[in-house]
């Protein structure tokens, strides 16, 4: 029985700066229907406060506690381990790491997220040298690419982590979709069992495949980075929707409280 949803943001709730038509209304409706919600994103270019501002600007009322993102998960992990970290992140994403020591050129850990246009050889090489000196590697996601507002595909975090791993031989700990530890941390944040959770997203592997391997229901939306070829791969979504806007009606047809089409694949 599905009691809560993990909702992807980029390509699912909004595309670039624009909300997916009907998505903000669908989120409001799901809340009214009593479902627990968390926004689970691999976005590492912004901190949670910036994401909250963006969502509130689209008419989706949320607080930072509604958002589960890799920088937050990594900062929590580093505090627990009392580890210093070199942060290859945008200024905005660094906000989550306020009290985590940097460790200069000899950090305990190198944390790699999406730096977009800010990637430089110097930053890359500094991280490489730290890894060769024994630092661990945390990847804030391993997504290969994403679709920008102008419709073009753009490199995400994964290729940069892979390059550092290739050069140094250091295996990354991945704290982002589709890694199991990240889904498990999000599940605990939601306070539900895996079979009570459905993940909704536009990434057949990162969202749907990752959720299914964590024991959750995986719902694919045909927005964002979705391409028809995604349906010919190994991952089989439990449900496919044209967009997030369709979700309240899809779950309502079987309500209350859980439609047979959801979670019926086990
Ligand atoms: Mg997405």
C-alpha cells in the first residue's frame, strides 16, 4: 500500500525555470489526499534553501525539510564520520557544509557534485592529488547527463567522478540517485517501509531503477529527459504517466488508499 511519494524535481516538477504544466497543482492535491511527500533530487548545484525558493515561486509551498538532496545527505554523513572535506561544488551547494572542516590540500574526503561551467583543470587536478594522497571520494550522484532549459543534453556529475576514479583508482561512495544508501536515507527521512513508497521521476535508471532496487514502486513520467528509447531498456516502470499532473487521478482511481496499479508488481 503506497502511503508516500518521493518526487524527482528536475524534469518532473519543473523543466529549467518553468513548472511542468499541472505539476504544482498535482502536488497540492497529493498533500490534500494525505500522502507523505519528499522531493528527492540529485541537484547538487543549489542548496535546499535555494530549491525551496524556486518551488515556492512556482506556487508549491515547501520547507527545507521536504527536500532530500545529496549535499544535505553528504554533510550529514561527514559530520557523523567527523571527516574534513574538499568540496568540488557550487557556492550555493556549499551552504549545506557550513561547519564541516575543509582540510586544505589534505582532506579526509573529496566531495564531487555538479559544477557545470565552473569546472576547471586546476580544481580537478587538486582533487586528483588529494585522492592520490589517500583521501576518500564521495560522489553526489552518478547521473551521466541532464537536459537543460534550451532542450540540449548537458554533462552531469557522473562523468567527472568517473574521470577522478579512473585516474586515482579510488572507488566513490555515491550519495545520490540511483545509489541504494541514498534511497535508504530518503526512506528513513519519510519514515515509511519501502513497499509503502513510490518514486516518481523522468530518469528511467536514476529514479525508476534505483527505487525498484530499493524495494519501492517506480513511476516514470514522459517529461524532462524522457525518451521513447528508455522503454526498450531493462528497467520496467510499474506505471508510466504523461506527466506528474496525472498522478492524483491515477492514484484516485484506486482510492482509498492505494490503487491496484500501484505496488501491484511485487
Ligand atoms: Mg529528473
